[in-house]
C-alpha cells in the first residue's frame, strides 16, 4: 500500500516507479531527504526537504491513511 502511494506521489520519476520493496522505498526517501540528487552547493537541509514532502503529501489526492503512513515514514527516516 505505502509503495503504491509513494509511486502515485511521484508519477514522473522513473526510479520511483521501479520500487518493489520496503527497503527500496526507504532508500528512495532517504535520498530525497538528503537531497542527494542535487548539486552539493544547492542542496536544501533535511528539515526543508521534510517540510516540502509534507506539503506535497498533504496536497496530494492520496487517501488519509496513505498520507498518514507516508508522513510517518518520512518522520522516521528524517530522525535518523
């Protein structure tokens, strides 16, 4: 369920569409939170990326359960 929700959150990202396991999902979220795909001088902080993710999730058309599950995943991974 959460993998499908994440895929719907990022429909145009090919790497996201290939996710099939929870470990791959967590790795993708970590990469996003650490802004690893952005040039080092332009990277945002984890806190900024977390707020952007929250906003994207809340504004999405996902169900409330899916939104809650994704937000909890982001919180958990941002804390590490």
